[in-house]
């Protein structure tokens, strides 16, 4: 497994040290190093970055504010000289927190934690569909089988996964991204809903019934929904 990473730190010595540490881990690939957060925006938009080493105190835009601004985030390891930011990292689901000066032993420990999370988030190995999606929520990564998902509800920048046993998992994601990721038995029926076609019980007016829920069909989706579910 190859993990692509970037370093964002305004200190030259810190960037050099992390570059050296990364070069010693065979499965890490350093894509780029940046002095500030805004310079990293383009690479995050145009490439798949798995892991970001992010300094908290940066010029112009802090690492915390930059992380909050990202709709899709890689796994993040905070690097800072100040221990007071640990709670901020926890609130933002940062995988680990490296206090400067960073030892190689501590770096390896953080990277191993990140690698485990990245492996789970990818949800696939050797091209084989594992039949589940990994959802990052409340400082955990939940392994959820596709067969356990009734429907997915969009809520601004978050989505709610409604599961068969009544449980809900809320995670930072966009329905558009999920629409492309999920297998064919999932269908977008509204700008705010994706459903599991296997659990649709009936069509009721302009709604589909799934379990005890009635989900409205969007006007622009209705023809596709009728064609895929009831023909």
C-alpha cells in the first residue's frame, strides 16, 4: 500500500526533518512540501492525498482554520511546538499530534496509526470489493456493510447513514461523492437522499417506503426512480 503525503510547515528545519523521516518509510511517498496552507489547496483538489502533516501555527491561515475549510480531508497528523492544541485536533478528528521536536520513534508511531486508518478508509484491497464502506465519525472509523444501509440523508456538508438496526452514523461527506462510490444497488432519488434499492417496499404517491420511512422523490429524479424500481 502506497500512501501519498504532503507536509505543510512554515519552518524550513521542520520540513526538512519530516522529508527525511518520510524517506525512511518505504510505503510513504512525499508529493510536496509547503510553507503555508493556501499553497497546498491545488494539490489537494487535483490529486489524491492520503496523509497530511500539518503545522498548527502558520502564517496567513492557521492549520486549524485550513482544516476546517476543507470539504474532503486526508488523514491528518498535527505538528506543533505547542501542546495546547491537542483538543482542537481531537475535535477535528486528527489521527495524531506530534509535538516538536519530533523524534523518529514518535513519528513512526503516528504514521502506523495513520496507515491503519487509511487502509480502512480505502475499504478495498487488491482490487477486490469488500462489500463495506468505512465511515469516519466521532473519532472512530466505522466499518459498515453495504447490506446494512437503508438510506443516506444529506445535511449540508454532512451525511447521515440510516442503518437497518435503527442506528445512525453522521460523517463529513457529500452525497455527490457517495453517488459515485457506492455500488449499483444504491440510487439517488432526491437532492438530499440516496436509497438502497433492495429495501424499497412500495411507491406511495410521490414517495418510496423503506422500513418505517417515507422518502420524497425529487422531480428531476422521478422518471429514473420509476424506471429502476418499478419496471
